[in-house]
């Protein structure tokens, strides 16, 4: 029976393996060790593993500066972290030497069955080529430029076109770099070309949908429903992109990957959809009609004649006003002057004398 010594990282991925069949093996930074550890915190000869008469393996600290720390045993959960000077090795033990991690495994321990390759692996391999990544990025940038040109009623300046193309490519590079960094930290795998190809493909699909949605709005005046359709398009596209990114960059199971890819974007998009529905139900003083300007050849339906449109216009804009009960009766009944009561002094109801005019005042002054 031999002992397998593995150097692993914090994510428990194996960097190197050593098969120990002799009676003694040393570990440390020096090149004459059986297990060479590239760690400045490890001594030149840090520890040794020896096999006793019963065939068991014993780990012994060789008076190192930072010692040996027993971390855990992935088979026996009762093992607690502790600083050790001498330890009887059990299959599955993990120890720390300096800042390096070692795992001991018995050769008679069974291993898990092989995991079948996912069907997406072939697609990712084809996307992770420089030619495919460059072509998809250029197509996404060109599609955004074409959409900006068709959406502008004024002449699109060349500086604006350069800005659209530059912003598209920079956004794709930032996205791919962020997920590549996450994958480098978590799985020690980058997949930069695959990330940028997937992002460019998704951007190209969404830009095509935006152009098609403008055609729908132009032909059927769907300004109220179109925001919800955009949310539905994002609800289908974002989970796909997020699933691909998590598959390439994170060490999570298929169930958690699928749940995170669907629930997280759908939660935010659901809030946006609720806001759009509330705004659509509110009254708007301005009629919500299509303002898209396109060529008449793109009109799918027969135009409405002007006379027919003008005949239906009052029904679109006139709002009936309901009068309150009794309001018409109050308006039609003239006000009556109340008669004076008996014994009332009528002298108070005489008409006041008219004020004197400026001409009469002038005559009075001349006479005086």
C-alpha cells in the first residue's frame, strides 16, 4: 500500500501529486526533498513522513519555524483543526505547511465515477477562438451602429458612429474581463475568449430584437406593450448568458447554477415589469401612439385613409363629462329677490344718489 501526497489550493484543486512507496519522504523548500513546496514560509526541510512496522504512516515536524497545522479530514468530520508536532496519518487528512496545503490519500481508497462531458463544452471550445470572438464583436458593434443610424432622424455624424462602436467593444471587453477574473480566482481558469464570444452573441441577438420591435411599433403602434416585450426578451436572454458565465467561472452544482441563472434576473425584471404595468394603467394626457419614422416599404398593413381617420378622431380624444345630480336644475332656475318683510324700513332700500360728474363740479367752482 502506497501513500499519495497531493498539493492543493484553497478550492481543493490539485496542483501536484507524489506517490510515496519508500519508508521515508521529506517535505520542504529544498530541492533534495521528495515533496518540494514552493513556499517562502516553509523550511528547507520542513517535515517528514515515515512508515512504521505496521505499515501506517506518521507525519513528523522537523523543528520547523511555522510548524504543521492539521486542518480537517474530508472523510471523518470529527477531526478538528489543531497544531501538531507528530500525527498518525489517516486517509483524507489535510495539513498546512507554511501557506501550502497538503492532502494525504491512501491508494486503496476508491474514487468517484467519471463525469460525462456537458454538451455545451463543444460549443464553448468552438467559441473560444480568436477568429470567432473578433467576428462576433464586430457584428455586434456594426449592428448597434446600424440601429443608431436608423433610429436617428438627423444625420449621424462619424464621431457618433465611432462612439457607438467603441462603447460596444469596451462593454464586451469589461464583461469578459470581469468573469475571467472570477474564474481565475475560483477555478484557476480564464476562458476569456469564450466569455467575450457569448456576450457578443447575446448583444447581437438583443440588437436584432430591438430593430424588430421598432418595426412592430411602426406597424401596430405598440408603445404600451413594447416595454413588456423587451422585458420578456431580456428574461430569456440574460439567464442564458448568466448560465454560461457561471458554468465557465464558478464551482457550483447544476441545480444551483440553473436556479441562480433564472431567479436572480427574473427577480429584477419582475420589479421592472410591475412598474411598467402600473405606468400603463395610469391616465396620460398625451395619446400613446407610435413615433417611429421608417420607409413606407416597411409598412406591413394597409394605411388608414385620412377621411376615415378624421371620422374616428373624436371617439379617440373626446372624453364624456358626467354632470352632477341637480346641477342643471340649479343653473336653469333664476334667482328670486326676496320681498321685504312687514314693518321693514323701505327707506333703506332707496337707490343711492349718483355720484357727481367732474363737469358739474367745475361749474360749481366757477359760480363760486
